[in-house]
C-alpha cells in the first residue's frame, strides 16, 4: 500500500536569522509562529510553514563537503509567490530588500516577475489571469 503525503514544509537556509525574519515578514506578510531555539524559526501565513534556518556562509552543507554560499545562485527548486496584485507585491518585496532580476512579463496564464531575496535565493511573483494555467491547455 502506498502512502500519500498530505502536506509539506519549506526550509530555507539563511546566514542572518533576524534579517531573514524581517525580510519575509515585511515582503510577504508572514508572521512568526515559533522560535525553535537560537537558530531556527517558523513563519506562518502562507499555504505551508516556512522555516528559516540559521546556517553561516562557509558552513558544511552536505556530507560531500559542499559549503553554503549566499551569493546569488540558481536552483531548480524555488518559491513562487502567488499574489492578487503583482505591482503592489513587487513594490512591497523591493521595499523589504528584494532585488528585481526580470521585470513583470505578460503571459496567457498571467503575469510574472523574477527576483532574489537578500540572501541569494531566487523567487518569482505570479499573478494568475482568470484562466490561470488552464490557458495553456490545448
């Protein structure tokens, strides 16, 4: 019998826990859930909890000896924040410290902007059209 995963959480390594808390609460209206000791905290208000984990730049990230680097990096896994008003969300994210990498672009399914947080993590803001991704169905 296969089990079905019913939920998931998001863990995000950051080099400065206080700065990351300030960014994610200001940019996305998340709120502090719990402080999990001096090096981790839980942010609530989205569809799943976001856990910020304090890990210094240069610290060991894998058993193979890879180290954490908070320069801007690309990863195939990133957060897309679905918003009702992309222009307002973009202004709020930039005011909180995000870096705009690609201005808002229009698509049949909606609008998208590509940004990075102050810690090098890329993310997108997406405002769906009424059809959303259904606009891509043939």
